[in-house]
C-alpha cells in the first residue's frame, strides 16, 4: 500500500516537473527570424524588426517627409559649422563631440524608412569614415586636435576622447547594420568592445566628462546586441563592467531622491530620460527584479515631484519641480521616447507603450514647427507667450529658451531632435518570441514580418488614431499560415471591441494585451475599437487636466507668429503672441456633470498638428479668473484648486479645447473654480 502511495506521489511529482519544464520552455522561447536575446540573457517577449521593415502611412509619413525637407535632411548645410564636412567625425578639425552623432542617429532611420538615396549617402559618409579610420587598438572616432588648431566658435572640438559620443555613434552603426547587413559594422564593434574591456579598468567611462557615466545604458544596449549576433563571452564581462561604471540609476529610480525638494535633486533632465532604461537593459544579464522594476518606481517619483499632465517633467536643464510654467527640454522628450522603445520589447510591459504614445502624440509635435525648420528648446505645459525674455528656468540662455529657431536655446536639441518620429515608426510592430506578430503602438503604417517557419506577412494598418478610436489591420500572408497576433489594449480604455472579418470576437485581456491565434489568410481584417471617454486628472496646486484617449487637451489660444532677427543668432527666429484670453478656470459644476462636448472636424489632414488643422475639439464651460495674470511672459502663480470665485463680471464662457499636440500657446492645467467654497 505504501509503495502504491509513493508511486502515485512520484507520478504527480513527475507531471509537475514536466509542466514546469514545459512552462519554462514557453517562457524561454526566442524568435528564430530576427536578432533577439541569446542565453544567458533573458528571453525577450518581443523583438525589434530590421530598419525598413515598417513603413509610415498617412500623416505619420508626412512627418517623415517634412523632416527630409527640413532640418533632418539638410542639417549639414543649414548648421554647417557643426554638421558639415569639417566635423571631427568626418576627419575635420571642427565639432568632435555629440552633435554630429546625434544628428546621424536620427538621419539614419529616416533615410531607410523613406528609402531616400541622397540621405543614405549622407549616412554612409559618416559610417565609412569611422570604419575606415578605426585605430589599430580598436578605438574609433575623431582625431584629437592639437593645441595650435584654430578654435571655431559654436563648436565642441576638445572632447574627442570622451566615451560618450561613441555610444551615440554605436546606435547609428546598429541601425545601419539592420538596414544593410554590412559586416564591417560588426568588425568595428568587436574591435572597439575588446578595446573597451581592456581600457575601462584604468580609464573608466567618466574619465573625461561625467556624461558617459550617466548615459552608459546606450553603450550597454549595443554590447548585448552584438552578443546576440556573435555570442562572444567577453561581451557579457564587458556588460557587467559598463553597468558597474555607469551612474547608479537603479538606486536613483528605486529610491526617493527624485521627490526631493528644497533643493531639488541635482540631476540633468536629459540624463534622467536616457538613464531611465539602463536598469532594464542590465536586467537582461542580472535577472534581478530590482533592475526590472526600478524605472517604474522612478516614473512614479518623477510624476510626484516634477510631473506635468503631458507626461514630461520639470527639467529646464536641472530637474525643477512640477509648476506647469517650468520647461521641459526637447532632447528629454526624444530620449525618454527612446527609453520606452528600448524597455518595451525586453519587458513586454505595455505601460511603456501607453507612455510612449503620450509623449509622441502630445509633447513631440509641439516642439518643432510645421516645416521642421525651427525647434523650441523648452516647452511649458501652460505656455501663453513664446518671447525673448527671462523666465524662471534653471538655464536661461539669454532668454531665448522658448523661441522657435535653429540655435536659440542651446544647440544640442537641433542635433538630437531628429530621432523622435523615425524611431516611433520602428516600434509600431514587433516579432513575438513564438514567431508571431505584436502591434503595441498605434499609427497609420505597414509592416513586413516573418512568422511561423518563415512565411512572410504584409500588414496594413489604417487608422486616424490617436484622434479617433478605430484601428484596422489587413493581414496578407504569402500563404495561409497559423501564428499569434497580439494587440495592446490601452490602459485608459475600459470597453475594447474587436472584430475579425466583420465578426464580433470574444476575448480575454491579459496584462493589457489581447492575443488571437488562428490560421490567417490573405485579406483578413482585424478592427480594434477603443472607445475614448473624456477624463480628468489632478496636478500641481490640484489643477485639472482634460484627457481623452492618448491625448491631452489644452485651451485653444489664437496665435500670432512674428519673425525676428537679432545679432546673437545667425538665423531668424519666431516669437508667438496670444490673440485671445487664456486665464480661464473650470467650474466645479462642469467637472461634476462632465459637461464636455466632443466634436470631430472631419478628415485628418497630413499635418494635423496645428490649431488650423486640429481634427477634434472638446467644448466646455470656463470662467475667466481676473486675478490670474501674466508674469514675466508666463501665467502667474496658478490659483490653488478649488479656488473661491468671488470676482464680478465673470459669466460662463464656452471655451474650446484642442489636442495639446496641436497647440503652441496653451493652458493644459486649469484651476478649478468653486463659487460655492466658503471658509468658517
């Protein structure tokens, strides 16, 4: 009898072990068609596609074309003193630090997404010089200038030996390789990483500047990418060393320093955006949940201590709190987007996809003009003037930080702003670990993806998202094939609806994702509908923000763009002045009754990101707050909400809110007006 019991127990134990092994096998699946994590790195749930496999459509394609015709495609001529042929990264004696690589980091994906031969040649020139001039030691990059080399105003010539700009150029090489399969890139990387492993113990990342130590996650990411191709063990040793020498972002994001005030913690806004991904990048090797969870905790802390309703944070160079008249730097926006794009396929956490859309569809469009010829260095969530005057910023740059110009503010962003739209396109689709497809970020686009045993599938995504709530996918495989197709359900959507070929589907939402496994045939259509409800959120001084779907809405303020020229800057710049009132509050009654009327304006244009073409509006009731006045070009102190409203002559006024990304002047965080509030 005892033997029978033991036998039954052994059978149950063996079944349990088999189930565990089977589950582990599923968890450790790795895509067989694309470059993805190899052991001992953790298996990725999603894998990025080669550059060029995803194409933009509709308004998103137009954004890329505007970049081609604007600064991105022509920076070497418009900003020749930095990006021209005398740049140190082309063998010259000019700028030899980050700005050239920054530009090419955005130019490279743009060139291959548009299949533009002229832009490809520009990229190749930069890639070729680094490859052809790599030193025997494995080091690459600009040749240091001599003491008697003439100094050129407006350039950074003397930091050519810094580790940091190499990290940016490695990102260029990675993208270039996935588009061209040029093996010279792998040789350069291998030689350089062997050099790094040899030199870092005596010449650490921050020897020349502190930037490299704070931005080492970019270096680490490419080390792991090369490991996944070559499986060279020394790369894992190097990865550990780079993490150890990189600024301790895990500690910063896991702790409470980001919420520190009086004074605020001394951290640079762009470093924070770039450093956000480092713990998750290293998690691939460490497998420590502390590294996995650190960015999530850090983002909560950023919101609490410095957060804006648009998703960014007060950081007009140093972190600077959450008053909506503080600025956020353009570089911070595109770099935090890249951090989300880097963490999403490693973690599978759709929180990063939601956040990526929030920045891309609210913040990104507002900091460049419609021609992509002028940029704004700092944007303000409550921005009632764009003028040449001093504000309460950590760095003022002669009062030019909000102007729309080429080199107004500080010149780093005119080089680094180019990666925003192109890299968003690259992350609209992923390959899954089991050779399927995942659509986790939504925009008009198409993609070519290998599934199953290598069958090619063409996907067409037709949508007016983020303005409208319907996304349609047309699936066209080379032949009928079974594979998993995953879709993200945005966290803000409580009632998603899905049809396949017109049939309403039953489905389960797990971790904000829906999966359909079926045999797909040519012409199959999946239609997702994510009903968008108007919702409110509370921010600085209990101010109110109005959101719908992925979009934040802001007061529509009539704008007057004025071109100006001053001797300080080579190129003209633009100021923007208000032509209508801005100092409105939202009555408590409006909020309690959710008195918001949504109105679609018709077709979404190829340039929807301005007040003339805003495709959707929300109408509601506002009240003027007469004592809320302008101060130094800003809104004055934001009235605490709810504010007792006692002024006379402030009748109900119908106001129009439009998507934040369509505005230049705006109020996006409103005081609540409570005419009933009384004090004892």
